[in-house]
C-alpha cells in the first residue's frame, strides 16, 4: 500500500511553528542586506568573435570541402586558442595588467575579507623553518607577476560557443567598469592578430613543404609511368584502340565460330532434304513437288523452270483433248525425262552439300581449338594484367597528386601576397553602466530560501516533537477512554491560598482529625471553568467505574514528574467532597511529598509515621475546612531518608483497605511511573487509576513502553486525561473533534 501524505496536517504543522519561520526569513533578510551593503558592485562586459572555415596553423593542404566533423574540429581548435595561456599573456602585456592594482587586488566583500584575513593568519600560527632571505631578480619577479596576472585573467574570463554557430562569446566581470571593457576588447583584438599572424606563418610553412613535396611527387609520377610501359611490353600486353591484342583475337575467333556454326546447321538441314528427294522414283519425285524446291544452283533452277512449264502445258492439253491424246502422251514422256535429269542433278547437289558440311565442321573444330589455346594463354596473362592495373593505378594516383599539389601551391603563392584573417569582431564592448552583482533580487531569493528553510525546520521539529496532544493520539496509543483536557493555568491559579485552621478538640474515640487547614481550590473558585468541567468528567468516570462498590480507592498517576497529577488529585478530591461524599486524600509521593508541602502540612505525624508504626493513621489525618476533605500527608523529620520500599510495605495496603471501609472515595497521589517504581507496588491494592499526561510532553512510544511493562497497570486504568493543555493551540492539532476548539472560549470567564 503506497504512502499517503496529509497536506492539511503538514500545513498545520508548519503553522504551529510560524515563529521559527519568521525568524529564518528575518535572518535571511538581514544576511541579504548585509551582503549587499558590504559587497562592492560587479560589472560585466562582453564581445563576440566569429571564426571562419579554418584556424591559423590547422589548415590542410587539399581543396576538399570540410564536412561536419571537420567543422567541429576547427571550432574546437579555435576555442582552445581563445583559452590558451599565450593569448591571455598577450592581453596582460598589452594592458599591463600585472601593474594594475584594480586587477591584481580588487575590492572584496566583508565575507571575502574575513576569509582572506583568516588565510593570511593561518601560516603564522604554524611552525615554519627559518629560511634565509635571498635577493630577488627584478626580471624574474616581473615575469612571475605577469604569469600571476595571466592565471587571474584565465580564471575570470568566460569564453563559450554560442549554440552550434561559429560565434564565440568573450565575457569578463570585475569591480572596475572601465577595466572590464578594456579587457574583453583587448581579448578580441589579440585573437584577430594571433589568427592573422598565424595564417601568414602557416602559409609560409605549408608553401615550403609543398614545394619539396611536389618535386618528390613529380619524380614518382614519371617513374610510375615508365614502369607501366616497360611491364606492358615485357608481358606481351600491348593494346590496340585501348584493348589488349589477345582479347581482340579471342573475340574475332568467337565471331567466326558463331558464323561457321550457323552455316553447318543450314547445310545439315539442306542435306537432309536432298537425301530424301534423291531416293524417290521419278514419278513420286515429280509429284512431291521437288520441281518447286528452292536450290541455290542456276542449272537446277533452269531445269525446275522447264519442268514447271511442261507440267502446266500437260494440264492444259489434258483439259482440252483428254488424257489419251497423243500430245498428252508426248508431254508426259518429256516430263519424265526432265524429272530424271532433275533427280540426277539433285544427287549431285546432295554430294556437294555433304562436302561443304564436312568442310564447315572441320573449320568449327579448328576454331574451337584455337579459342581454347588462346584462352589458356590469356589465363596465364591474367596475373600480369592485375599487376599492370596496379602499376597503372599507382601512376594515376601520382598524377592526381601532382595536379592537386600544383593547384594548392598556386593558391598559397597568391595567399601570401594578401594575408586575410579568418576571424571577425562582431561587437565592441562599451563601458557598462549597471552592475550585475550584487543583485537586490537576491534578497527576495534569500527570503524565499529562509521561508523554505523555516518550513523544513518546522516539519523537522514537528517530526522530532511527536508528542500526544489530542484525544485521537492518546486513544491510538493506549486504547483507553479519554477523560478530558485540563487547561494550562498560572501558578497562582493552581496553588491558591492555604492557611491553618484551629479545630475543636474531638471527643475521645472520635475519628475526626485533630488538625485542620483552609485552602482555596480552583474548582471551587471558578466552578464553570474548563479545568473544573474536565475534573467533573473524571469524577463521573470514576463513579461509573466504582458502580455499587461502597469504598473505592483511586490512584492518580503520571509518566513524568511535573505533569500536574498532584494538582489534579487535590482538586478532584475537593470536587468529590463538595458533593457530600466522604473523601480521603493520601499523599503517597514519598520522594517529593509536594502535596503536603504545598499545603504546609509536612510537619507532624503523617504517612511516614503510620508506615513505620509510630502512629495510627487516623491520628495523622488533617481536615480541609472548606470541603470537609480528610488529608493524610507525608511528613518526615530532618535527616530522614525515604525510599520507595516504604510504599510497597504491607502496612500501606492495610491502610488502603481500612480507608475503603471508612470513606466512600480514597484518592492516592502516587509517584510518577517513569523515573521510579514506587507506585507499581501499590497498584494491586487500588481499584482504579487515572493517568494524567502533560499536553505535548509525552511521546506515544514512551507511554506504550511504560504501560506494557506491567499488565495490571493497564488493567487498573480507568482512562487518561491531558493536563496543562494549551487550549488556543489545541485547535491547530485536533482534526477529528471540532468541539475541541471551543474549549478555550468555554473556559473564558468573559464568555
């Protein structure tokens, strides 16, 4: 389950310590005012410089365009130059800052002066070995002062890049308004001069290097070209029209092979047709249409033409005269003769085609062999070609480098004639008029910081002072009924006036006290007060606990000393006695006997004499005249040492038992439970206990620890009440019972 925060409770906790918050805010305000009044004003001036593509001394030797990473490297180099010791030394030398007291020893705040004074006195307090004084060289001393000024300047100046741009901001702060403007302007001018001279020097160095390098590159380029030609001639890799001869030969042979292959296919198809036709009988040869076959031969074509003419003439004659006509017979004979001649010619052509086919096949075989042989030779030359390409590539690289270096050399020769700085001053710093520190708004910030610190301290204090203040906190701690809030009263209101009272001597055998006194009780003086009302509530709870019991022994106890249990006990006894009940009040706090001393009844016979069997308890009783209350004090003579063992004596339990038979209510003022164990021994003899806790002084942990250590103690408790309650502050702590905030008004006599 997640942790929850009660914001209202936190706010109320802070408000309960508002004086602490006010104190922290006032302290923060005073610190801020003191700081502003004792701190000299600080002024700031700034200028901007823009960097070009290259920084002096970092330019390359090629004309390649710079990419993003190269630009970043250039700007980073420029930043290092601006932050360098050399540039700071140039500013120091130009302005003689090492001789400027306003720069070397600027005024500081009161706090700074105190720190410097402390630092100066610390070495004097430490034992040091005596060192002989030596003469100081003026030049050495001046150089030391210069470099000291350089370090002061480098620590004070701020140089940063503006975003992702090529603009740099130079900013300096000091107490001298004229000096800050001079320093930032001198910084910008020194950087421009440094870049201008750097470009000239860098160009001269690069030019000398380029000239030397160019001679080497030109010589290497010539040697590489000669090596290419020598290797080509030695390896048989001559070329025609840019192609090696052997490659051209293979290509030509493959073209011839392709042509021969096509021709063989054509001849083979033609020979098949000729072979089929030559074996037919003449009649079928003519009928098959051989006369119309296309053959690339002039004589054969002429005979085909004559045969076709005779065939057409035969068809015409048969249509005119019939198949048995003499001319038809004659034409048939002539066609047969021509067909036999044409068939013989076909045989001749077949043999010619076969001879041509054999020749073409022989040519294909020869071409294939030649291609295979030359290809093997080409494979052998492959390594040579690879080496040749490497040599050619090397020669091309040298040639390209030669051209590049020549162009760069011409550019640098022209640049030397008119050197240009790649830095521009974008602004010139003016003398600042308004200081940047100390800012008066800092007072508001300190006050806010004080407010936060006060709130934090309040919450810490609230957490550290986790004490019982409300009904809910008390019931959560012990789980017993809450008997009421007893308001805090002044000492005069609590004590009242006490005076001795002369009593008539009682008859022999009477149980009336022989001594008397008169006391002004707060519960009687102001019967409508919250204090009286709370005690009435306790009396009602005691009566409810007693029920029909004839005699009831009630103990009034607390956790710590000074929680007001004695005041509550005597006023509760007085309140009960005014109702007509017989009440006995016993002072059983043997350590302090504060009740007896407060009533001036600590002399004579008392509980001590009763427990030591020097007197009867009835003879030691005293009478409070106003209420009829009987009181058994605790009296001791001078030099008598009293211990808690006396309270645990059997005689005390016997006394309680006898008092219960005589009095309707016996109230015993017990010692606190926390520091001593006196009360624990008497608890079993009591019928009930009322626990009085001082408001805001007892933690739940302490209360639970005390009650858990003795089970019978928790069993005898009727309930608990909170004494010395700050009724005005109660409403700030209570959140479950809205009537609690009305208690103070209820107890006000003017209300």
